[in-house]
C-alpha cells in the first residue's frame, strides 16, 4: 500500500498536471481548504497554471534577496472533538484517515509515565487488512492524552490534552501540511464546486475552491494544554528503526508484517484506571502598579514581565483576567502536583492611566500593544496588537521565551561593558547568562522584522563589539587567578566557553580554537576542581536556574579533545598541541586523572611520535595506567567499578557498558599493535603481551586481537605459542574481517610455520 505524499521536488522537476475534462472548471484563483496553510492554484488565461505554495514579504540587502518568514498561525494541527457519557467504562478513539504512519498516541494517568503506542501498530492489530480508512479502537479511562506527529526533519509535534472525566469518545483529525512526491491529476465536483488535486491513485487529495467561494477556516474546538517541538522525540521502548522515512520504507515494513485477523482486546493497551489526580493550584500575583510588577519580576532570574496596553478597549480588564486564569490553569498542569519555578516564566500587568508617562518615555505609542520587560524594566519586545493575538506565545516551551532570553543576554553584556561601576558579580552574571543560552542554528531570524506594521513581536537587538567582549572576559579571568574559593557561575561560564558552547558562540555565532585566555581559565578550573566537585550537585539543583556542570577534569579533557577538530581563521586546534599536553600532564600529576581524561590523553598521545619514530611517550603513560587501573585479578569487576563511577558528562555513561568494555579491549590492542608495527618500540614487548592478553579476556576470540598477540609472542621468542595463537586468529576470521586483512593473517601463519616471519 503506497501513501500519497505531496512533494515540491517533483513539482519543480517539471511534472505536468492533467485535469479531467469536466465542465465547470473556471479560470481564476482557487484556494486549498485542507493540507495546512493556504495553497493557491492559479488557472491563467493563456492555458497556464500556477501552484503557489509559499508567499510573503522580502527585503533587498545589497546583493541579497532575503525572504522573510511569515508566522504560521496553526500551531496545533490536531483537531479533537469529545463525546461524554458518565456511564462509559472505556474511551472510544476514532482517528480520521491516519494514512501517514508517523503518528503516536500516548496516555497518562496523574503524574505517572506516559504510555505510547505507534498508530500503525494499533492499525495492524485492529485492521490488519487495511480495509477501513479511519481507525477505531478503545483505551482505558485516563487523565491525559498525548498526540505526536513525528516529522521528516527529526522534530516532532508533541501535544498534551487534559481529558474531561466523563469523556466517552474522542474523534481526532490531523491537518497535515506535508508536500512531497507529485504526480498529479485534477477533477471538479459540480455539486460541491470543489477542485480536487491528487496523485494518479486518487488518494488523499488537495481540495481547492474558487477564492470567491472560500469559507472561513474552522478553528480547533479543543486546544492542547501543552505543545512542544521536540527534536528526535522518543519514549522508553520506542523502536528507533521506525519513523518518518517515506512511503517506500513504510510499505516494506507493512508488507513484512504477519496478517493476524484476531481482534485485539482492550486490555492489550497498557492503560490502567486513573487514580485520583488534581493539578497544582497555581496562582499568579498581579501587581496594582508597574513599579511593583517590575520589582516582583526582578526577584526571579528566569522571569519576564508582560505588560498589556489596551486603554481604548472597555473590556480589556475582563479579557486580561480571563487570560490570567487560563495561564494559571496551563502552568498548573505543567507543574502537576507541586510548585516548579521552571515553568513560572512570566508575570503579567495591565497598564493603566498612571503608566502614560512611562509609556511615553519608552516610546510606546501604539494602543493596543503588548510589551515584554526584563527584571530591570528594560523593554525587550513589542507587539502592536492586543493580548488575544499574542496569548499563545507565553509558555516555557514557546519560541518567544528563547528569543527573550537571547535579547536579554545581549542587553546584559552591553550594560556591564558601558557601566564603569559594574561590579565583578554583574560581569560574571552577564557572561553566564549569555553562556547558558540554547544554541541557535538560525542566528539572524530572532531579530527579523517582516513588516513595520506587523502585529508580531519585534525583539530588541543590541549590537556588541566582539573585541571589547573578549578583552573584558580576559581581564576578569586574570583577576580571579588568586581566588581562594570557587565561583560556580564563573566556573560554569568557563566550561561552556572552552567547549565552544559559551558566550562567544551564542553572541557572535562563531566557532574558535582555544586561546591564551582559555588556557588561563582552564588553570582556574584545575585549581578549584575539588571545590567544583563538592559544590556541583547543589549548584545543578538550584532551581529555577538550569545548570549542568560535570567533573571539572572530565569537562576540561572533553574540551581539549574537541579543540583538536576546531578551526578558526584558517588555523586548527593542532597549533595548541604543546599547551594541551601541558594541561594533561598537570591532570595526571595531580592524581585526578579519571577515565575521560586518560581516554582523551591517550588518543592525543597516540597521534604523536618521538624523534626516533617510536611512541615512547604514549606507551609509557599507557603502561602506567594499565598497571595502576586495569591489571590484576577480576578485570570485568574492575571495569564495572570504573563504569559505575563515570561522570554524567562522559559519553560512555550514555553509550553503555558494552561500548565501555569494547573501548578498553580496543585501546589495549591498539597499544600492543604499536609495539608490533615499530621495532623502535621493542622495549615494550613484555608489557604489550600483557595488554594484548587483557584485550582477549574482555573480548574473547577476536581475530584482530589474536593476530596481535601471536605476533608479540613470536617477537618475544615464544614461537610455538605464537603459531598456536595465529591458528586461532585464522580460525575465528568472519565475514566482518575484510579480505585483505584475512589474507595477511593467513600469510603471517604461513611465515611463522616455515620460519620466514
């Protein structure tokens, strides 16, 4: 079964549209009535057609033509309707035309974990022959419903709905704005005056009506209490091989499924009857004057103040109060059963007659307007509209919140640079605020203004001098070299900066290699590494602030490793090799070298050669690490203890135990192989045999490891043992071993056997 998916690529490749010879098709403009945003079909006088998928404004900047993004007003494409019956024991779900397979449905009772199922899996069970267009099934009673569309770009629309207690039926429709794989035909329906455009199979058409006959768009009757855009969305147990990979892949998966006509009982769905659940009764404090509202916002580092100006609207107060009540409800759902400052991101204030002077001083002339201020009373954003047009923006998950954080960070840096009386704490706070911003991959879009009369928020942009910022940062690092106690905010800012995730990246969108200031900042981290370790848990849990500092040594070694691959102005991190080596030696000499530090250090050393072509420096350091950390009885238990102590920032804490074991068997084999390859390393043969034997304890019967060990035995004069081991190496050759390597192993065995090795 092939799904019809619209495609822009084939459209521009020149595929023609053929219309059925049906009376009633007029020349003119037709507008789509489904498939998301408005799409225009223009039938022109010269028997030409136009399909207009995108339209909007543009700006000319020098040689560049910049297309301005238009705001997509449909944030929630799921359309739900409820039927209620207090006597119903289960909830009937009717999902209309779920022909796109990247849908998931989740249920949650109270604060328990969400139970997700792929819609295709449900359809395969309840309708294995794919007879019905719509999908009908039942779930047990639950408190919350999650609907997810997993898109091709790796992001997923995750929508959470609070269900009425007496809901008995839910009908779900999805307005899918996907455009791919065009092979079009068209037909006109005289009765409905609809022009339908579809693929040759006639599946899932685009429906157009003449623009003079267009009906008002149907607004969703039910809105989610929470909407997120989640990159690489997943849940425990989700099969990573399933996803939105196109109809060909979906078809192959579907065709491989066994046909099972057995009905699936409702109990098959992992939903238990809900326990009693009450959302947190969150209340916003609305101040009666602007000064108090600003002061109240200043006390929380993560909050902004929304000021509503609507003096000409007699019902403004009533609308403002209703909005506040809705915000309290949604925030309460986010918090579940206890207060969580993370979601308390905005204060609200309705401007009155007493605020006219303040508005005039801040050049706010439009009425109505919606403003957003920081805790210092600085205006960060202005929208020339009433509150109703902007009310969907004010969520912790909203894009506006991220834009405000960025604008506030720029402004904070600018203020400390221009204020000669700024304290050291002010400087650290400003740099830290910028360092903690989320990385943006669309640097200029936050400040784009499509139309001076637009009702969208215009975000304040502050210009910064990069050299001045860098010089201020350098002076601050120098001033803190003699600190007796660690400043955790400074330490966090340093970690972000040396990992190329800090204020330089956030403010100027620039990758760079480590400089002298960075290495001085690294000295600060090393000096205070014990304090950082002792304070990191409390610091990371200091809500509503969001921090995630790991072990100072791990953070430093990871930054040094990343620097090897960084580049700036034609230079690469290779130029810092001597300084990097010096830092690693300090770490090892201090006795604080953990797994991550050694791992990165060994990789770094393995790339170096001594003047005689040997790897003496690397092999000496590895030998000491092996003897002190890995050697001895119960190697698996030793590795397990190391694995259990990994810092959360270590990649191997995510990659898992198997990868961790493989790393150690690989590194032992690689070090041993360096002795096999280079006669200059012959002084390490005895140690290399121990390393090679260890690799085979961890990863048994590996032909590569056996080949290494056999050649070491031979070089050590243990000829018979070498031949026996090489026989095993050849025996355990599998298809994973490339042909050239397999032949080399066999050739080594032949030479060992006839004495020509």
